C-alpha cells in the first residue's frame, strides 16, 4: 500500500473502454459483453436464497450481514457491469466498480471472521464497505476534474486477493473446509487473464471474446463459494461427530 502511493496518480486509460466484441444483436450494443453478466444475477439470487435463514451451518450467524453484502455485490455487479457494457465510459463504469467493491469488502470480511477474529470482522465490515465505495467515488471525482487517480480502487480490488492466501495459510478456519477458497482465487486470476487477452481470444474464430468469458468465469467463483458454504460444517460439530 505504501509503495502504491509513492507512485503518481493513475488515471483511467481510455483504451479500457475498447472491447474486441462490439456486435449489436437484438438492438443491444456490445451484446455478448452485456448478456454475459446474467450469471452474476443468477448466482447472487442463489446466494440470497441460501442466506434466507441465518441458521445455515456453513456460515457464521454473527457475520450474516457480511455474507449478505458479498452476495449483494455479486448481484449488483451483474446489473452494474451490464449497464457499463451497454454504454462503456467512465460515468457508467462507476456503477460497475461500486458493485464490485461490495463483493471484495464482503469477502475479505468473511475471511477475517472465519480465520482470525469474529469480533474484529464485525467491526470492520461497515468501515471496509465505506472505504471500498469511497475509493470509487474518489476516482470518479478526480477523473471528472481531469486528474483521475485509480490508486485507492486498485488497493481495494487487489489487496484482498493478496491477503486471502496469507490468511488461509497462517490461520485456522472455524470450519472444516477451506479448499474452495483456493479455487475462487484461481478463477479470479483466470478471469483477469481472459480480460487481458480479450482481443486474442476473440481472434480465434470471432465467436466470443475474452472479456465475455471473463464475466462467466468470474461468476463461477461465487458459485464455488456458495457450494463451499453449503457443504462445510463448523469444526466443533465435526469433532463431536
């Protein structure tokens, strides 16, 4: 974090809004980049269905709000990203990124609560959500002033993914299964690779772009989390059995 702020402000590269697949279908511009966000809506809805009761054995009841925030972020990412890809520019990108910060902050809070300290996680949730949203608002304001700065948002997005493996390795979970978290991180890396190679993937037959595949792969990650939550148990119950 200190190293990032030794750098100068990082504005949004205008080429970020240029995607390989810009085909319009059924009157929808950038059709596949828009509709490939549907899996986020599906997984977010499944997450809320799972969380309809706070007595699920695979979640911490005292941290129920953090799980809600996470799946709300997934659901809203489907809406925000679809809106952004319908008309990609900095103004619509704000809504995409605001939704994603909910997912990032909810997830790191869950990891902290399950592995390090439940009381600390409960205290951190709201401040982390505020920091996450604030990083996007800060970027939007600085971008509108002609001096955009992505550094805070970059920390909000990537720091949790750097901290997660350290926490998993250094602290024991209160649940009997954590392997699915590693799959989630692997899927996140894969989604970023598809994003980076958007044009290259689209070049193979021009069927689907890397960015569209990024959405699908990224949506599989919370589905893996949901399955992990559903199939695990607290260690105390496992020991009692």
